[in-house]
C-alpha cells in the first residue's frame, strides 16, 4: 500500500472520529497563525535527530490538536512507523484511539517532515498535503510542518508551516502537469505553498523552569561558532545539484518541442503529398484516395511534466534564501569578533 493511499485512509478514519465528539471547529476558517506547544517541538526535534542519526531516509510524523477561530493549535505529535514489522495505518489508528481515551486532542491537524537546507519540496509532499487539505472541511486547515535538521545543528531552530494555495490545490486535483495546464492555472514556484507564521507556547511552569536553567548556565561556555564554511559549501552543492536537474528538465522540454515541430513538418509534407496524389488521380479519372486519420499515422508525443521544474525552482529559491540568511548571520559574527581579533593582535608585541 502506497503512502498516498495510507494518508487518505487515515484521514477518513480521523474524520469519523472527529464527528463523534472531538473538539473541532464547525465552520471553515482560514488560519492566520500556528501555535505549537513547546513539548511538541521538543518531541519533534528529538525524533528527527534520532532518525537522522540512524540513517532513516524519510522522517515524518502526525500533528494533533484543534482549530480555534483563526489559530491552529498543535498540542501533540507522534512519529510514523518506519519498519516493516507493523502496519503504518494500523499503528496510527491505534494511537488515535488511545489518545482519545485519555482525553488528549486526537484530531489530526497536519503532519511534519524533516529536511536539510530547505530542500523539502517534492511531488510526494504536494500530493500528501493535498490529501490532508481536501479530505474533509474539518481538516481543511491541516498544515505541513517542515523541520530543518541541518540548520538546527548550527544553532538556529528552523520550523516552517506551509499550506497549499488554492491554485495549487486545483492543479494537483486535476493531475495535468503539462505546460498549457500549468500556464492556465497561474501556478509558479513562488506560489506553490503559502507559509503560516508559527508561535511556540509554553506553560507558566515551563517558562519558570527555563528562566531557572538560564541562570544556572555557565556563561563561560558560550562562544561564537565561526566554522561556517562547511555548512555554506554543503548548501551551495545542494543548489548546484538542483540547478543541474533543472537544466536537464529544460533540455528534456526543448527536445520535446523539437520533436513536436518535426512531427508537424512531416504531417504537412504528408498532407501535401496526399493532395498532389489525389489531384493526379482525378486527372486520370480515378477515384481519390480515402481520407485517413492522421492521429493514427502520427502518434501524439506525450509532453513532459512541468511539475518537476516548478519543484526544483522552488527548492532553488528556498536554498538561496537560506544561504542569504546564513551569510548575513555569519557576517554579523565576523564583525563582532573583529574588535577581539584587533585587541589580540595589538597585545601580541607587548608580550
């Protein structure tokens, strides 16, 4: 069973559970902010880093909570099963049922996925998010939460929530990714997804504990990590790979255009030759040749999908923004350390 079918089945089950009395909004509303509990963030980070160290290719999980007015509250999460010993669908349904029994928000409000250097866009992600947003109006506001493990390892927690735009929903629903269909839909790589602001909320006891831990922390252990060349090099390599793939897609599209043009020329030559032959037959008082279906003689060349170039362009844009932000932060660190380096250099001769 593919992951896309599993997501649909899970959503159907969640809708039935929600209709039996879970906390949910009865009217369709557009969310303006995503509020995530601090404990959910810690669970998510722990799962993503542990799965990444174990060599997992896909790190995903479910987000649970409720919708309140224009705020989507995420109050619980759990990871998807990755091994083959247990069925993923059965595991998630069991988890939902158990959470409902202990009075924990069990309504599915989205899912999360780990990524590196903002390279998360894919056709699978779009199709999965489409199934979440279109299964039922009660989970229309379901989000895709993307956690960047590579950026977090450098000390910057990166969490972003996304929703498919209405144009993208229509495009994915139709399933037609030809150049004409994409052009008519008005979808470009910049409006494939829309980002929703995130707010992390902690209880008062948790805030008090964090303040106490901050006072106990040894300030001498704080330092500026200036070893940014490795991360920047990796980001640029990711961007170069995406550019190579985008170039391959462009060459593929150009080749298709050339084949179509060649076929049109051959079709015109065939029609002219056919007309000339019929004219000669008429001059000899013979019956003209019967009309033939040109589509049977000249098969339609299937056009390449234009969704892959859109996704690659989106990944390149996201990586470019991450590189720009990372370089700005690195430059700020270098300017901060410049006076320290100057003071160290001036004090060296005195010693």
